[in-house]
C-alpha cells in the first residue's frame, strides 16, 4: 500500500494543474486525459501509448465529456500534461512545443511520442486501488463537482463492478474524515450535496448523514434513532409540517425489509460525544432494525428509524430450557451482537414461547416441518433496546411463522386487545390470535405495538 504522504502528493499535483478558465469554469481536457491514463493502470494496460494509438480514443472522450462547445482536440492535453508531476512523454527529440494548433499537430505527427502516467504514478495507481480512487476523487471534485461521473468513469474503465453504491465504499476506511459535502460526494460515501438520505424507495438507502439537523434525532453511538427527511424549516431546524413516507424515508424502510446495510456519516453539528469537532466523518455500516411514525417535539408527524451499528462478531449461542416451564426473563435484557439481516433472537424466553405453542404460528396455525424439526420464530411485541425498551419476558413475545413475523415487525399486521388480528397485507390468518393456558399475551404490549405503527402520539 502507498504511504499516505505519497497519495497526498498526487492529489496536490491535481490541484496544481494549470487549465483554461476562459469560460469561467475549468477546462476538462487534462483531467479527462488523466482519467484515461488511470483507466489504463486499472486495467493493467501498458503505461505509455503512442500518439497515433491514443488520439482517437481521447478525442471521443473529450467530445463526449468536455465542456459544451469546447474544442475536443486531444493534442494539447497529451503534451501539456508532461509539464505536471503526473504525466510524461517518451521518445521525444528536441524541445516540446508550447503552442497549440497546427504546429503542435504537425510535431506530434512527425514524432509520434508515447504518453502516459509517470512511472511512479502508474506503479502506485495500478497496485493500490485505494490510492487510484483518491486520485480519481480529486479530479472529479475539482473538475466535475455536482455532476454524475458514472458514464465517464465507465468509459475510462474506472468503474468498480463490485461496488453498486451500497455497502462499504472501496478504499474508504471507517473513521475517515471529510472537510465538506463535496468531498463526501466525490468519494461516493454520500452523493447528495444537501439531502440527508441517499437512496430510492425501489432500491433502498445507500447512506445517511447525522449532523443535528433534525431536533428529534437521538445518537447513542452504536445505536441511532434517526429522523426522516422533510417538513423542516432550514433556518430554525424545527418541524413545520408532517413528514411523508416517500423518497429517502421510504428508502430506509426498503433497507429494513432487504437487510442491506446503510453507510452512516456523522457531522460536526451532531451529538458531541459521537460526532467530529469539524467537518464530517464516515462511521461505518449500520442496519435499519425498526421504523415508525410519531408526533415529534414540534407536534408534527415524523418518521423515525432505529439503526444499529453492523456487528463485528457473531453472538455466542444462547442456552435453551429443557421443558416448557416459563422462565423469569429480564425487564432490561442485555444486548448481544449478531450478523443476520433481521434479528431472530434465540433466548430461553423465546424457546419457551415456541414450545408452548408447539412451534405453530399464533396467527395462521401453520407449523413448518424441517429435516431438523419444527421451525417457528419468536417476535417481541414491544421491541427490545432503545428507544422502545421492551422487556424480554414471555408476555411480550409471540410465536409466529417467518411471514407473519416480518409483517408484524413492519406494522402490516396488528392485534387488538380482544386478540382480533388485522392484516393490511392480505393473505389468510385466524380471526383472533390463539393463546394457550401457559402463555398469555400482555395487552399493554399490544397497545404499544399498535401505537408504534399507527403514528398516534401518546403523551
């Protein structure tokens, strides 16, 4: 891996490039030519290419991605870059012309020099994808700020087929600082320059920024209770209207259902204990574990999401009980880390509830048989952990099939105090939740679940 100082020297060389500003914006001839050279390094192609071999491809790239109305001639950048610390010309006899136009074109035709990244630059960027990405990011930030560079990078062979926008960004470390939103976007950590959520309802959320912009946010370090977007006065930070379950808010719900992790960025305006003092910082991957709507501090409906930091190690297996004797449980259960997409806890309490119902769903009466025995899932009615603080006791647990577990957790299935089952997802189910003598459901937890998923605020 390249030393950090070496990477910074390359980025400084990008900042030092002398380009034309006659239109008020920096010309793109040199950065596009450099991206072409970096693409050759990424693909393992020879470091240097003759002018005759390079000119057609460079002209195509300049015509497609240069400034509107600019001359797509590749002669000048192919030669001018040799005056930088990033590029060289090989096979040159005599002095290299300084002028543009026909004289330079004639010289290139006569000499047909080879051009490309300097040897040390090529060696670094070919061997170290993180260093290469830093140099690409520096070029994009200076010359393509606010634009989507996807097609350009694809044409330059610089797209990473393993990175589709979700999960960890290649070359970006947890804890890496960024001076501003522009740098975040250039590094592909969080693409929008303003919105706090990046993503769509169809595909899910890629990333969020936690920077104290919403008054209802809560940050506990490895757990974040995040407030959705919309309805906020940008001047005061207070909610002035209800939020809707659309755009980024809907994207986070999709991430909950798919289990895909979300990148979290913290900004200097967030909770002081967990936020950087200046700028922004990438704090790793989190999982969306729950969502609901409620009345926020200003009295307007907001959508809220519980995100938990992605676990680093598997949780140790929990002991099971030998028979259906109801255990005491815990009013404030300890948290353990797991790496499943949706937490399916296996505790003594959960085992008791499943055995009490003979692994049969209390909603649909389905009993799933597997080669290793019957299978069912234990669903906590009032969720465990912040901000819900539900107890891990039998009265707060249901025995459900996987389908109804998902629907219950997402609020698509609710249960009244008289045990009437209401489903907004369709499908067959019992009219009333089945109980057994050894396992009775706590009505107070059913009330919490209904309130939690209805958006009704209870003072």
